[in-house]
């Protein structure tokens, strides 16, 4: 079936745009659920096998049937499947699923409203999915107690010594909450973090929330404030103070959010409920017990299961069971220690293992937290396992400790191996470590991933430190070099880089460690510089703008001759300029960095990067009010694009040119350029949006909508504005969404659509606030002030606009000041302060004439005429002159909408001066000139004035 817009029931689906609509309103739907829906709807009436769905929705990953059932249940619930007569998805037991509703091709409704903007969808990114589920032994009572505790939102902490099975319990609870209770569960492993300041970013990443601000916690709370979510925070002990503070803020600001934490000590947070996870039960006296009675104890059951898994030929008799029970008793029922010991049984037998256990373990548990007895016991467990390893296995385990979080064998080989320990020996040692449960498979991110349990990693790190600084630094250097080379090979095109960044998104812990070492006293600045440069796409993919800016600043400050004028410096400067612009405002150093990057691209003859950087420089100078410089960049971009000759290059340059000509007041030329941009540009994709820093096609669409309104085509303008907003929603890029909303808002205001203007403003303000976009927050305040003035609250509106302008000036964000100063002058006039209004308008007129921002000149002159008119009859001649000038400029600009407004005021002025016939003659051409937008405020006003003049004319003639 053709994959365009597909309709079924009250729904419309656009697979390419990744957009689902119900009764004309976009529907919030998770990424996996949307993938499943597309796969089914594209083959209506056909059974789609589970294997095909796994390959389509989870390519290259090993996923359990439970995950498919969970997301299918969520999809059915979202569609309302089974409610009343609604029937969409049928299950073919054991085979797959079929979409049974009639599907028809359709076109999207032009009148579709923008999506609800309450809180952004919490996407099912790999960063937050539950780890692989393992069979839980002897913990059913614990599971039920924790589940009962989540009958209402609360903070629950599972506390026990290391190795007791806290994570396994938390994962099982997570699966049951998601599968049996339909809860939205996200898993965050804090063991990958070394700094508590990174916790908010880790939580945001797990929830699929982009963070582009200095305060990720505020962004996180803005997104989850009203959400019903269960957050599982695993391995909190090393960051317990930071976790405590963050959890308290979450519970206070987002009361529907439940938190399940695992830690070796209570968080001591407000309203915390602690579940102490005890040891697995084991028999203390086996003399009177039968084999089956001993095997029924969870500790013994776990031991036998793990030993049998490692050696399928193992047969356990009564005496064997008694020996196992004694070992479980010596191990105090600690799950991790039991599993490690069980693996030794598979290799050495029960009797030998028991004898070794007695010699090598000193399990003196005192229960006093101050002396950390639990760590001592685990130390003994790991010491014993370590001493049974070969020298190659020991060295491999030690060196693997440099990895934070998941890693693959392909990553381990170049990092662990050296001249003394070649890759073949490392591979063999790796296999043995995996068999002995010291290296654990981790299929959360990819089928080939492994990890060290955090306790094992800490132990290995201590052993590596004992080898001396020379070996430690050599391993760290290879670790940093591996990730530098891997990131450098993500791909050539934006699409390839985007896909590669997605694959590497789970490696931020490793990359951060590599960067910290590289910049450290024992590090290598050459590795550091190149590593930052190749990490930029990953930071962009994860929306870590503040962190990206920090690393780029460190790299640029330390640039040496090796990297001067290279592609690496170009990438660093380009990222630095963009991230400063978005996180600090339009500071001068942002422009300097972007210009430096452009100069390097020019010297390298890299025309594509010249275009990319011209786009950033164009928007930078536009934002600071240097419109002539922005136009100059657009002109250069057109020249370079013509030389490149590629449609995408031509479309990008046309977008820059079109926006500049629109702001300069040449609406005819602007419209032509923007039409070219839309014709040449490929459909918007997130990969290219991240590559360029914002979406040029989307920006062209919303600019063209403004041009269409100015040209007297308000209906077309509104339809294009709505369509462009919907496309911005689908991109899931907050900056692009804000650009679309802030410009579409003006169209709704100009057309007098108060309801849509309010909806657009609310959406813009909320997105700006939850993402911490400081200039946009100030702009939202100005927009609210303008709306207050329009609705009769001039005093309140004036105060808001004045505060907004002060904030915008501080951030060097001047793009919107003309619009807000227009509203401010109007508010001052309505407040009885014509002198202040006149000063405001005159200052704005002078600035616009100086910097080339001419598109609003007719409206400024019209407002000045109204202010002058308020001074009395003596000033009516000046008012008439100003209106005539406004009409003349509007005609030159091709701005019929401005011309209509100025002509309306001029006719009203003539009517007041008794020139009724002239007023009628002035207005008559406009009554037939506008063929659409008859419901807009301006055309309704035209008809009212026309009727009033006619009545006056008839009355004057005595008819």
C-alpha cells in the first residue's frame, strides 16, 4: 500500500512524518508503538509475524516476546481497541498480529490544529529500557511487597549489601509494573555516572527528553510534572547525597512519579519507604532434611541452577546438597557470591570448591555500617575468584575496568591487548571471564554488549591501580583512542552520522571518562582535541548542548599548531558557536567562533561546510539585529550553492535569502526564494536538522506563511503555518519548534484569530520554559504583553513588554524587538501617554531605517499617524502624510495587508474631515481585491468602515 497519509476509523497516519492524528488532532504516541502501528497498517488484513515485527521495530536486537506484548497492549489502549465496536488489531496466537480495520489513502486536513503541547512525549529510547529479565529465585515475597507499595505514587528504596540481588529484584518489579499494571517504567543505571551533577541529564536521556540548557533538572521537571511514571534508579550508593536531593525535588514537583531506588544504604529522603532485602534463605541444619527439602531453599536452588547451567552433566545428590547448603551458609545467602561459587563447582567439583571456600573466605559480617562489612565480604568473594584466574584473565579483568557501562568484545580487544597480551589471548581470557560470571552479558543496548558488575569493576580498578601509573595510563590512552577512532568512523552523510550516534548513545559514560583522562595531568591533548571534535554529533544527538559547549571550550583553549586550520578545529568552533548561541544567548564569542569555523571551511575549500556555517552565521546576525550582515551571508550562500549545484544546497541558500528579503521588505522576491527553497529541499529529517543546527526547510515554510499574509493571502498563510507547525512537531527538535511557533503566532495575531494565537503562545511559552531557552522565555513574556494590550489591559501589557525588551536586549536577541515596540507604542497610546508612544515609534523607525529591517515600516508609519492624530486637529495633515507614505511603501514592498491597513486609516481620516466621496473611492478597489480571508479582522473592519462611509454619504445627500 502507498505509504502517504493512511486513514482508518477516526485516525490518519503519516508514516514518513511519524505522525498519528485523531479527528484532526495529533496524537502523542511512543516510538515503538508507532513503529508497530506503521508495520501493521501498511499491510492491512495480513498477519505480520512476530519475527517481522522484531526485525522492523527492534533491528539487530534480541527482544523478548513480553516486550512486544507490552507495546502492542499500549497501542491497543491508545487506539481504543475493544471499546464498543472499535476493532483494529487481531492476534494470531503463536504467529503474529493483523490490522483488521479498513485502511484508505487520504490527504491530511489543511485545517489541522497544532498538537497539544502539554508535556513532550516520553520516548522509549534505548537509554531507559529495562535490562534483560532473568529468572528470579526466592524473591516472590519481596516482589509482592514492593508492588503493593506502588499502589500509590511513592519513593521506595531497596537496600541491601552489594551482591544480594537488588538490581534483579528491581528489574523484575519493573517488568511486572509495565506488563501487568500498564505503568510507564524507565530504568537508569547510575553506576555509569561518576559525578552526581550528571544525574539529571541521565534521567532526561532515559526519558527521551532533550536538554539544551544550563539547568537540566528544571527541564526534566517541566516534562514529567504531570506524568504517571515509574523511575528505577539502580546503584545509588556512590551518589547517595545527590540522588536524595534530586528524588525529593522530583517527588515534590511531580507527585504522580514513583521512584524505585536500589542502594547499599537508605537515601534518607523525605517520605522514603525502605525495603531491606535480606539474604536468600538457606538451611542452617541439614541433618533431618531430605534432598527435596534442601533444594526448596532459595539459596540452594540458586546455587544448583547456576552450577547446572555451567555444567549440564552435574548431578546433585543428598550429600552434595548438604555441602551446597553449608557453602550457602558460609556465603550468608548472598546471591552474587553464590553465583560465583556455583561456577567454580562446575570447574572444580563440589568437594574441592568447598575446601577452597573454607581457606580463602573470611566472612565476618558485623552489621555495622561504619566499617563497611558488606564490602569486606564482597572483597573476599572477588579476591577468591581473582586468585583462581590465569595471569591473562587477571590482566584482562583489570583492564576491562576502564570501561564504564556496556562494551563489546570488539571494543575490549584493542583496549586490553598490548605487546605482552595479544588479541588472541585477550579473546580467550574474555571468554573464560564470561563463563565464570565475572564479565556479564548486557543485551540492553545491543546483542554483543557486555559489562562488569559495578562491584567487579571497582575491584578490577583497584588491581589495575596497583600495577602502577604507567600501565594504567597506557590502558586509558588506548581506551580514549578507541572511542576517538570509533566516533570518527560514524559515517560521511548526516544520515550515517545520525544512525551511528544512535548506536553510540549508550557509551556516554565511557566517552566522558575518556575526555576527563585526555584533558587530565596524565592525558594527551592531541587525543583530547580530536575526541571532542568527533564527539560533537553524539552530543547533538543527545541534545547535550551545555556539556558539548564545555568540552569544546576546553579543546579550543588548548589548541596547538597541530590542529590549527584543520577540519577538527572547524568542527570545534562550529559547535562552540552554536551551543553558546543556544545556551548563553547571542554573545559576541558565538559569532567569533562561527566566523572562525567558516574561515577554516573556506581555506579548506569545503563548500558544504561553508553553507552549513553560513546558515548559522545568518541566523546569528539576524538574531542580534544585524540584518544587512545577515543578507550578505545569504548572498554569499547563493553564490556558493550555485557552484555546488546540488538541490539541497540551492534550497538552503534560497531559504536564507528568502528570510532576509522578507525582513528587508521585498515580499515578492522573498516569496520566490522561499518557494524555491521548499521545492529544492528534501522532506525534513531529524538527522539533517541536527547536522545544520535547526531545520532550514521548516524555517522556509513558516517565513513563506508570513509572506503570504503580507501579500494579501491570509487563508493560504494560515494553512501553511499550521502544516509547518505540524512538521516541526514531528521533528522533535525544540529549537525548530520554537522558531515555527514564534513566527506562526504573528500570523494568527495579524488575522485576528485570538483562539489560535492563544494556543500558539501557550505552546511556545511552555516549550521555552521546560527547555530553559532564556531568550524565548523573554519573548513569550512580550507576546503575552501584546495580547494584553489587544484585549484592553494596556497598563499590564506595557509593563510586560518593557520587561521582555529588557531581557531580550540583555541576551542580544533583537529579532523581535520591532514587533514588541509596535505593541508597546500602541499600549502607551491607549494608556494616555502619547509622548512616550511617539518616542518609542520614532526610535524604532530610526533603527529599522538604519539596519535595513524594513518589513514593518508601513505599520510603524501607520501607528505614528494615529499617535500624531491624537494630538488634535492641527496634526491631521501630518497624519495624512504619514498614512500616504505608509501606503506608498506598502505598494513598493508588495505588502497588500499593510496597504489595506494604512488605506483603511486614511479613509477613516478623510471621513472625519468630510471627504466622504474620496474615502469611498479610496476603499472601493480593496473590496474586490481580496478573494480570501473574508473572516479576518482587517477585512471585517474594511466592510464596517465601508458601510459607515456609505451611510454618511447617503445622509449628506439627503436621501
